[in-house]
C-alpha cells in the first residue's frame, strides 16, 4: 500500500466519523497513538480502541480547548465543532483563515519538542477536526486543495473548506 498525499488527514477524517457513530450507539472509543502492533508493519498508522462505556458524554465546560480566536483569524461560532474536536495531547494543531468562499486550513508548525512528539499525529488531528466540521455541515461541506493560497509564517497549508 502506497501512502498518498494527505493520507493522514484522510485517516482522521474517515475514522473520526466511525468513532462518532460508535459513540452514538453506546460504544466508547479512544484514539491510541502510542500503541503498536506486535509485528512491525510499515503501513500501521494508529490504533482505535473501543468497548462498552458507562459514561458517553461530558459537559462542554469540562473540555480544555483553545479559544476560537486562537484557532482562527477571528472568533467564528461556525468553527465550534472543530474547536471541540479531540487531538493528540490536546494540541489542536489546526488554524482556520477566512477566505472568499470559506476557510483555508493550516497545520501549526510546532516547536522542536512538540514536533518530535506529535509529528506523525498532526495530520490525523487535522482530519478529525475537518470531520467534525463535515458532520455539522453535511449538506454544504466541501474540501479542496487550492494552488493559490496565502502563505502564513509558522503554518503549513493543508486545504480549504466551505461549510
């Protein structure tokens, strides 16, 4: 299997929908980035554990998340689903910049310590956030990769969304 461009974002996008579905039918789940399989497999990316759970919801007030102002160029309530999305060590490595037809999506270039720890999960994290936006905007959600986008120092362009 050959890994293609944006494969990690795609993994996060698709499997977060699976996780949310499982949660909706009473099956708790958790992304496990530090786990590995017994046999070394170069195609292994990440593991999701799941099982019956007694507690399926949490109060939004208990979530420790960056403010909407920190994940976007200005506070926009339409980004709330992305703000509440889970990410490895709660890093929230996404940034949304408003553009003519929606948002340009960027990945935060992190400091050397965080980069070493989170490098392999940041794309998955972005995909998870995009999945939350998709589920909240299924009738209007569109994702594309533009050739012309604004370059922002400290950020890497991932794609653009319309919600």
